[in-house]
C-alpha cells in the first residue's frame, strides 16, 4: 500500500486537483455571501455598515492568511499549509453556519478567510513547483477556472435555496474535506525538499569544518538565514519583480471586476430585465460566461504567451471601463442598460482571459527562486488588501461621487497600470531560466513518462 501511495503522490493530476479544490474554496467562500447577506441582515437586524463588516470579515482573514502563509510554507513546507487550509475551511464554514449572532459569524468567517488566503498562496505555488515548465501555464490556469466555478455554484445555490444562509455556509466545508483527503496522498514540493537538503548539507559541512573555518561557516549560515527571511524580497534581483507583481495586483482588483459583478443586477434592471427573479437569473448567466471565458486563457496561454494576453486584456478592460463611465453620463433607461450589458460581458471576458487567470501563476514565475515562497504571498496579500479596501469603501464612494466617477477612476487605473506594465513586464515571461527550477523540471520529467505523470 505505501508503494501505491508513493507512486501517485507526485502525479500531475493530483497536484492539479489540490489547485482546483483551493480555487473552489476561494470562489465559493467569497461568492456565497451574495445570497447569505440579506437573510443574515433580516434575522439579526444588521445595519448597512455592519453588513459591510460581515462581507469583509472573510477578506480580512484571506489577507492575513495569504501573507502569513508564505512564511509558513517557506519554513514548514507546502503540505502543512495545505492541511491548515483544509482544517480552517471545514471549521470556518460549518462554524459560521451555526453562528448565534453577527459577531460570531464574523469571527468564524474570518477563520474561514485564513483558509481562503492560504489556499491562494500555496495551491498555485505547488503547481508552479511540481508541474514541468511546458505544462505550467495550462495547469496553472485551473486555479482561476475553479474560482469562477465556485462563484457560479454559490450563485446557483443562493437562488435555489434562497434564505437558507446556514446551509449555504455549511456547504462550503465540502471542498475543504476533499482537500484534506488530497493532503493525505500528495507529496511535498520538490523545490522545498531541495532547499532543505541544501541547508542540511551546508549545516553538516559547517559542523565538520567548525574548528578550522568557524568564522566563514557562521557567515554562510547567517546568509542562509537571511535568504529565507522577509528581507529576501528587498534583494536587488527581487525588487523589480515585486513591483511588477504589485502592479498586477492593482490590475486584478482596482480596474473594477468586483464593481461590475456588484452592479450587474442593476445593469440588467436598467435594460428592462425586471421580471420575477429575472435579474438574479441574468446574474447567473453572467457567472456562466465568467467560467467559459476563463477557458480562453487556458487554451491560449502557452500559444500566445502571458505578455500578449495580459496587455490585450488590460487594454480591453480599460476601454470598457471608460465607455461604461460615459454611458452613465450620456445614456438613460434601457439604452444605458443594454449598452452597459454588452461591455459588461466584454469586460468579464477580457478579465478572465488575462489577469484574472494569469495572476496566480505569473507572480510565481516573475520572482527569483529564493524569494518566490515569500514574495508571491506578499503580492497576493496586496491583492487581498485592494479587494478588501474596494469592497468596504465602494458603496460609500459611489454614493458620494456617483457611478460614472467610479468607473472613470477604474479606467484611469487601468490605463496607468497598462503603461507601467508595458515598460516593465519581461518579454521572456513564462520562459523559465532559473537553475533550481530547471533542475526540478528535469527530475519531474525523468520521474515518469509524460503519459504516466498525468
């Protein structure tokens, strides 16, 4: 039996499965609040600001989970973080479903968010480290498509079991339970094991030579510690990749994807789609479109390249932002609604075909190997921070500045980010030249034939 388990522990399909489950955890947990917020507010008499706290509690947990997860993965390994993700997801989902009051629900949603954040750090990281380079773009995209599927499932359930917020929350434990099973079988990342092996060899040599090279050994050891700490992201070779990663986080969150999703039912109403449950059904159709357009990136990421998809998507997203801002000013009624619907769907397609899908594994590709396990979660934390800020302040900003102004801002952010990325994004993006990764790739490829590793 142990030999059988060992034979499947590093299979590509198992690594991709953990990534898909991480995406489902992410998508369902963040999407289900759309259907649960109203019933919770009705039951506990929650005010609008308090509802904002309920919505943002999981985002705050995800911010902390993604940030701390990088340090945990670097020190303890990737597998322990997978276990943490599974446990916090199960506990947070079931616990929030039985929360007796708003305070308890917020605390338990925060715990659930820790799992969501850690999944967004460790699941794409394991794909980038355990899948050979030629397949990395294709399989790396599965995390995002799983997020969109999770959001779609959440929207369908919000419509199918409307009002049953406890059940909605508890169902979020299912992908956590499945991830726990995968954790029991999957192997540790070879990149992490290689680092541990080198540290062990270095430590052994230090002990053997301590009598003659004590000073040099201590210096080497302190350098090794430094490279594994937070300061690694400020190293000269990591500064520009970190800047690019933060720009990608801005493009992913501050160009309006969440605003589009929030305003979708309003846009459908403006277009005259106002029958019984019609806006909600239209919103589900939008989520189906969200899933389908993710396949564009999966299909073309290795053919057209990361850089081409990122720029094409960011340009289209920016144009959509500016046009919808214009529509809010010059059009009215159904004309405004239908015009906005067209560019709403175009925006979602551009987002999922570019930054929405590519963000999760591109941030692992642009970073040097020694800073990847720390740098990627820090960039991810910025993404969650932007998400949290936008989610909390969006309604207030719209109320005081207006819908049009908000989309002008999104368009300005998109234009600025696109220009900065044009001059900074590597032309060799996706073409791995890191010696450590090449060494791991050769081990992965030689471990089993291509047909057997799936």
